[in-house]
C-alpha cells in the first residue's frame, strides 16, 4: 500500500497513488508500483503572491531540475496516440500507481479510455477494460465533483467521457434498467433528456411484458 496523502498550502493536495484518493476505493497493485522508479517522487511547495493573493504550487523533482508536472501528469499528457493498445494499457495502469493530483488521475484514465474506445471496432477486446476505466473515473468525478465544475460557484460541469460511455454501453447491450439507473445517477453532470427517454423505454418494455 502506498503512503498516505500529503496536504499542502492552499489545499493543494497530492497523493502517492490512486489508491490513496478518498472515496474512490481503488485497490492498488503493490508489485507494479514497486517496479516504478518515480513512485518515490515528492514535490516541494512553492508559495508566492499573485495579484495580492498568496497562492501555492507543487514543484516535482526531475533529473535536470524540477517541473510542475507530476509523474502521473507526464503519463497522462505524453505522446501516446501512436502507441499500441497494450502499451496504452500499461501506461494508465502505471499512472494509477504513481504520485499525482486528482486531475492528473482523471486525465490519465480518460485519455486512455477514449483512445481505446476510438479503436473499438478494430480491437473490440478492449471494451471490458474501457468499462473498468470509466467506472473508476466516474467514482473519482462523483466523489470530487467540485474540481469538475465549470464555475466553482455553481453551474454545470465539464464533459466527462465516462458518464456517457457507461450509460450508452448498458443501453446498447439491452440493460435498460441499469442504463436508466446510471443516467439518473449521473444526471447532475449531464443535463438533457436522456433520463426521460430511458424512462419511456423502460415503461414501454414493462408494458410489453404485462
């Protein structure tokens, strides 16, 4: 198990691995983590004044100095679009075992999930792994939804691939009740009439079997 999270100035929070993110419940892979040299990366907090307000940021050590990008961020935003799907899977599994901040984990998961989804017709065997990734990302966003608000004072949320994917997957496979339950669960993140449409389909299905 990785070490507990560090809380730093201005509520800038980083985690030793995805397993330590509160409320998600991910079970890590200690054997994989033990093989990753970046697992011990520890940031320094840099504080400064900006427009009269005191702010803080994290600085991560590198061989040549330091960077604002965590080990997870490097994997999440690296040039992986031409990688094989097997390498892409390894990339995200490694990312989940490395230090980073919440949004790093989200973009690492979402980026690989979307990449594999784009390849689904040529490589349908990845569908279960995409669902697995989407399920973890959905839990992350639901638990820490304040990070995904368009306006921190309220309003809507940024688009999240996991929600639509999970609903559509269950609907396409004929699991309408499950799709409706997911649509209701995610409704605050996805405004629209999807819940009403699924309710109508479920009601029609019930009527046909009465």
